[in-house]
């Protein structure tokens, strides 16, 4: 047996032990963007390694969804929820690939903002609600939609966020409980304000509150609202330019806290009061990836403009923890690496490693506790974009390109592609997973993949 094979077998055994440790606590729900606290992990059930939509291989069902949306599916019990925005145009523009245009789409037609509920086992529609019919307040990027924000559910409520076009809370049976107008939320390029790109930060639900991060051109803020009636619980101003990242809850001895990404203002907040606990600035002036929690660390990354950092922040951080120039660690920052961040994709921690995928399909694998770069290799030809964030399940990693090609990768210290599978449609949304099924939201449908 070669040295490579020995290392692969050894890591497989270690990972199998970790997966087995999760089996008793396997959760069938996937309540918000990237599941629980955005960790993207759904162990405890066997998931498919191979499938093909064109060949109808391991496809449990396909449910057409009208309009366009990059919001991910969320799952609770036997119900799957997803949002969409239906343009008045016959063929609204959606341009994928690797390019740098900042021009917004010119579409002033009335849009229909919809929330869909499907049976997760069959794809049969259970209900559809139209939250609003209106001309969008803000234009969108050619790669974006007017339904970018992933909904959130706690099993009793479903919260859908359409940025400037409103925040809506339904029961899981589709009854509207409340709605809020948070004003015009212009998340465009702060250097060229007229280049409107649309809103994308997803809501999360914690302790009977809906928490939203609204980093916009002026008067950015983070706020919490009662899940029961929409009344504001707290609201904290943020010193930042537009971002598209989703908040993450992390545990602390003094009570849960909220971690957020940012350019000028990465931060941690007290989840009960909104009081700022720590802050950090620098690098990556268009933050998109969501902070994730693993190994008792908060991983935050971004990549655009004057830097592409990847940080591992300690949950005990307090005050201004911005690293001095040239420094990569401190009492509050376990490790940091400049020039290695990801622009669009939220990283994933699985086993002993942290994986980060760039727009061009380059995957970087790090030792999660130390930040040591283990490997850097490309998926695909480098001519296809990657926007969806990876997820992990059943001892496998799933990376999906914008053209719907999904690479199933074995976790460990070397890149091993187990299979390459086709969805036969554009896919910009991060998949969901529940009870062994993988749910992909493509341009035209939700597709359930299961053996």
C-alpha cells in the first residue's frame, strides 16, 4: 500500500468515527441558509454519490418553480420551502460565468414575490403565497435575482426576506402573520453606487427572534424582530458599506452571540441585546461568505479589492481585534492567512479540515485548527464559475458549479473526486440536505437527488 493510500485509509477511519458520533443526534431539518448555523453538514444518513438529471439517474423528483431565485431550499419535517421572484419579462436576463461587469439589469416590470411550500418526499406543491406584486425598489446584478435571500423556519414559522421589497412571516401552513417594510436596502457596489446589485443577506431565527443583517449604502444596521408579531426587539447601527453575508449564531458562556462578516465592520453581537462585543476590519471590500463555527473557532473569509483574508477568530474575542499590518494571529485571532479568501462561497469545516472554494473552482484545504494549507487544486477546467457554497454529508463533500455540474469529493488531506454529476440547468443556490436526500435549486426547479 502506498503512503497516499495509508493516509487516505487512516483519515477515512477518523472521519467515520466522527460521523458515527453524530448518528444519534442526526437532524432531519435544514432550517436556514446552509442548515444549522450555516455549518453545511448533514451526517447520519446515506447520500447519493452519483446522479444525472439528463439520464434520470437517482433523481427522486423534480418540481418546477416559476421565475428566478438564488435562495436555497430550507426543510423542516416533511416540508420544503423556497422563494422566487417572477418578472414581467418573458426571458429575464441571467448571465453566469467568470466576468467582471458591474452593470445592473434593466427590468422595470411588475414582479411577483412568491413563497412555495413542497412535500419534501414527493415534490408535490402544498401551498404558494404571493408576498407582494410590485416593481422592484432596487435593480439587480446580471448574476443575481430578486429572491436571493434564503428563507428561515423553526417548524412553526417561515420567514421570507426580499430586501427592499419586504420581510414576511408565515405559519408553516401558509398563513401570513406579519410583514415589515425595512425601507430601501441598496446593497450595491459602494465605489459605484449606481451599480445596483440587489440584496442577498438571509434571515435567521434564534430564541423566538428573526435576525437580519442590512449592510447598505447608507445607515447599515443589524436588527432583531419578534417571531410572533414582528415587533423590533433591538437594532444596532453598523459602520459598513454594502455586504451580502448572512449572520451566524455562536455559543458563549455569557449567552448566544451573532457573528457577521463585513469589510469595515466584521463583528460579534450579544444576541439578546444587540450590543457589540468585538469588531474587526480590513480586506475583501465586497463580503459575501457567511461566518461558520467549528473547532471552537469562527471562520470568516472574503475576497475582493484590497485583500482576500481568511480568519479564525476565537469566540472569547472582545473589543477591537483588528490585526496590525503584517500580523496573522493574536490572542483573539487563532490564525489568519492573507490572499487565500473566497469571494462568493461560504467555507465548510469537516473533520480536521477547512475547505474553501473560489469562483474559478480552485479548492483550498486547510488544517482547521492551525490554518496550514494542505492542498490547492482546481475542480473542472477553470472556465466555469462556482457560486453555490459546498455542503457535506455521509463522508462526502459536494461542490456545484454555476452550470449545474456537481463534484463529489472525498474529505481528507488530498483532493479525490469520487464522481462528477449533472443537474442539466444553471445552479447558483447552495443545496439543502435532509434524511439522505439532496435538494438542489436550479434556475427552473427544485431537484431531489437520492438513491
